[in-house]
C-alpha cells in the first residue's frame, strides 16, 4: 500500500481523517502550503516543521525548468533534495502550462509551451508529466489534465473534459508501468539501511517502514474537469472514478468564475466522488473558503494566497484582513493578531512589521509569511477539532 | 555604571574579556552583525539569538530616515521596537553621510546631506547625531566624526582630524546633558515593574538590574581619525582619550587603502589607546582580518561583509570562499562546509543552496546569511577560546 486513508469522524458532509503516505501521516482536512521551486518562499524547512506542515505542494512545471528533473532524480528525489522528510504532492504541470496563454499550443498528444524564463520550447504530455513527476518523487502526483478556461461553451467544456479523460487513462497507464522508478524507492531506502546520508538531518526518516510502506511508491490522483457545467462535472467524476485512482481532485476552478459558482460546482461534484477516498480541491482559497469547503467534505486544499498575500503585506487575522503597509500602523504597539500564538505575533509589534514592509526589508516577507501560514494551519486545526468534537458551532469562520 | 569592561585573559596583544551593558553581557573580542534598519536582512531575531549574537549594530543614518527617530523613541527605543533584548550599538551617521559623496556638504557646524531615498535635505551635527542616537537608545553610541577620504594630503587629514576632535567635544557635551532622555530609561524600566508589555516576549528582559544597572544609561565612544598618517593617528588617539570616553573606536579605515596599510595604522593606533578600555575597529573585515585584528588587541568589530556577501552567493567556509552560483555545485550533495555545525550545513546540500540561488529564491539569501554569520561568530568563538587557553597556535586562520 502506498496510500491509506482513514475517515475517523464525520460531521454533516465534513470529515476528519488521516492520510498515510510513504513520508508520514497527514491529518485531514489539510491545507498544503505551496513550495513552487522546492521552497516555500523565504521559509526554511525547520520553520515549516515547527509550523506543523505535514504536506507541501511542489509545482512540476517550475521544477522541470529549474533545477530540472534529472538533477532532482539523481539527488534522490525532491524530499532529499530539499531536505523535507514529510509528504509532498506535485501538480501535473497542466495548470501552469494553461496559465501561459500565448506561450502554449494544445493537441491530442499534449501541450507545447515556451518557458517563461527563457522562451525555450518544451512539450508536456501525460507520459512526460508522469515521467517528470516520478523523477521528482512526490508522495502524491497528479494526472495530466487540461484546465478548461472560463467562460467556455458547453461544447468546449465537453471536448476539454474528454481530452482530460483520455489523458487520465494515459497518465495511469504510464504511471503503472513506471512507478517503480521513483528515486527514493532505491536511493533513500538503501541510504537508511546501508550508508549514512551525506547530510544527516536527525528529523529525516525518509520512508515510514513501520507503516508497512516498505516497497511503497507514489500514488496518482485523477482530476475532475467539466467547466462550470454540473452535468459534465458529474460525468467527468464518474468516468474518472471508472478509470480508478486512490484519490480524486476537483480541478478547473478558481479560474475567474464567481465564488458562488465555485461553491456550487464543488458541492455538486463531491457527491459523485467515492466517500472513502481523499478529495482534493485544487487552488483554493481564502481562510473563509477553506473552512467552507472543509464543511462540504473536501479533504485537501492548496493555494498560493497565504504566501503571496504575505509578500504584498496582506495579513490574515482573527479580526479580518490587515494591510500592514498602512500608515495607521506606524506606532501600533499591538501584536498583529492578539488571538494568534505564532512566533511573529508573540514577539513583534504591528509598528515593527509595518516598518519592515515600508523599508522593503526581506524580513517583512519572512515574518508575514510565517504569520499567514500559521493562520491557515491554525484555521485547519480548528476545523479538524470541531469535526472531531462533533460541534459544528465550533467551526472557525476563517476570519 | 552604564558599561563595565573586564579583561580576563591576554595572549600577546590579544585580550579576551567581557563587556557589560544595560542589555546584557558581551564576550570579547566580538563581531557585531549589521542590522541597518533594525533588521539583519532576512534573519529573524529568534535566529540571531540562536546564533549567539550578543550585540547588533544599527545605522543611525538609515534609522533616522526610516522609520524616524520619533517613532522609535515613542515606541520605547530600538530594543523594544525590534524586540531585541540584547545589546545594540549605533554608529553616528558620519560614515554613511560620508559615503553619500555628491549629496553632502560639510562645514564647522555639521553636514548637510540629501536622503538617498527621496532627495530630501537633512542636517547632521554632533548635537543632532547625539539627539537621534539617544532617541534610538542603543547601549553604545558613537561620537559624530568626519571620516577622512582616502587618499588625503597631510593638511587635509590634519584639519579633518581637528574637526573630528571638536565634534567629539560637542558630542560628549550634548550627550552628558541629555543622556537621561534615553527612552528605555523610563519606559522599559517601568514596563518591567508595573505594566505588562504589549508584546510579552519571554526572552525580553530589557535592563539587567542584577548587574547594578538600575538607572543605567547609554555609553558614548570616541572615534580616532587621522587618515593614514601614523603621527596624526597618535595625536588623534591621545587627544580623544584626553576628552575622555568609556571606549574608543578606530574610524576612517577600509576606505580604499591597501590592507597592509590598514593593518599598520591599526597596530600603531592601538598602542595609544588605554589598555583597560574597549577598542572598536569600525567596518572590518574578512574572516582572516577579524582574526588578525583580534590578535592585535581589538575588542569589537563590525562589517556588512558576511551578510552582503551572502546575498551575492559568496559563502565563507573552513575550506575557503565558495561562490554557490557556480555550475559545479549543481549536483553536489555535500554540506556547504563539512566543518560547520550551523543549521544550514547540518541540513542542506550545496546542490540545494545552488538551486535556491539560481532560482532567485528568497530562502537563498536567508540560508546563506545564516551560514556566513555563523561562520563569523564561530571564528570569534575560536579566537576567544584560543586566548583563554593561552594557545596562540589554536587561533583560527579565518579560512
């Protein structure tokens, strides 16, 4: 078994559970911070561990360009490369390639695109995406899909969904044939048993053999598409489940549609996904949204919002959003969020954070990111706690 | 007493001792990291504590512009503003203003200069510099001096030295009249005894009353100038000592002269400074140099080199300098410095550090800075240890 999912408590549609991966256990529902090129911008891995991060998301497109899959593979995979002993999920590259707009060309075989770095030409297909994701060696990898643009006609949404389904089959086929090539399969397991690692980090116990994961490999999730059409979403969900994956993602949302529509599509699609398998809603959301989607029965989410907003001085607090650049904070001696116990709120004043931001100091980004991640992770902790207590009234508002 | 200096062991000209300040004890010889605008770029105060930093340097010119002395004063001084419970030293602003070149104008009264940020016009005099430094509230503050340019004629060096001596008298006079206005004198002492701080940090014990520092204030150091002329340096030292300060700095070096000349001037000047008072060599140096100057009897040094070099990917190691951007490190699984025990060398490979730098990730700057600071602080720890052991052969090379 490479992945086990246990639902331990439900509350309405919400579920609290545990996902067991070759690199440790994840309490769900979970928010996954984004570490685009093998780093959550500005935050060291020790800090991520302290914050209680159990799973990170890496972007295949970015890692493919830099440092390149061969480098990561030769160095034993992403976990070892970035010294992150806990779980990792990589996306398929489909969404990033989709975002390139003018720089991409889609056909049945795959997507030709130009690098945003140097304009060089590249090609991603389901097989290529699998090859790259196997080389990176995340615990959970994603089928290569086409993210349908919004708005799209029913015909366009339908043909795009069909393409994603054909690519899902190809992704699964390639993965099944090559899943034994994951770099930690050989290098890390043997590193543990025979030779010492070159960088011996005490927290680095790569593969949880005690979980029965000896010989474990990666897990491939399918992705549901179908645009904003509920019938297509149902069809996409059922046919993706028909192909058979250990977990399912809802993709193609947060692409410019109104939030109420996102919610409607999510709620409707979830009904067509197996209740006993993990459900991953890609690319959301605000603190309020991650609470809301957990309530609907989503188990996994990721979003650049907490980290990106931090870099722009936008901070999430229990009293609402704060734009720390504002002059009103120049002499504000209070903690950023009086109800937050993170190392930033315990130590620094709003006045100091405002100064760092105004002076364009790198520490502004570091501290702001620590706080926002803390806020997201605490919000999810409260969500899980509320589900386990069976007290819906205890659900955080995300504010 | 606001400052006590104990020399506990000597070895040749080198001395190991302790400097007691209102914000804690400093083991000397000491290297002071530079926290220009109330932040060591990218490094949180917790990390600086972990690294064993006992004293930080702040730049008066930068802090005067941003966030401004009134903000810092109203918030209780620099220690409280940046949540740094240990010692701080501020420079006088003289050197930064000197670096502005085209933007400054010197006369007997002081220096008119334009801000590098917005071109606005400002004026620093000995009195102004003291007023600002008292408002910032560092434990050790510096007399306002003119840093003589290099090369300079004997006449120019002499008249510049005379100006610095007159400014030293004015600095001392103003300081003596206003030293009771230091912000922590009232706010922090009362904060400890009566009302809780708004940001209660457990490590924050602002004034060491147990050291007999109740009612303590700042200490003002004099600065020796005199260009590269040894006779003028002697005269400057003797007359500055004649004015009387609790510590003396050697300024006006590292301004473009050859390193051999720097060393000659330092060695010669040190002979004219009181043996029982702290001696601070401003703005040096490389790891080799800080070892060398410690050997000559310098007690305090500061330099932007470890932090600035880190931002450019230049890393100091026990095996020499490394430019981490080089392609040779792409697949190098080794620790940056196999002889370094810092949290970067314990956890990450050169390949990962090289990747972060090449991908322009902020974490590159953070990790590189942690390592370089660690290397400097460890070098000084070894220097102190060697002096205490009385074993000159144990002196690190700084390599």
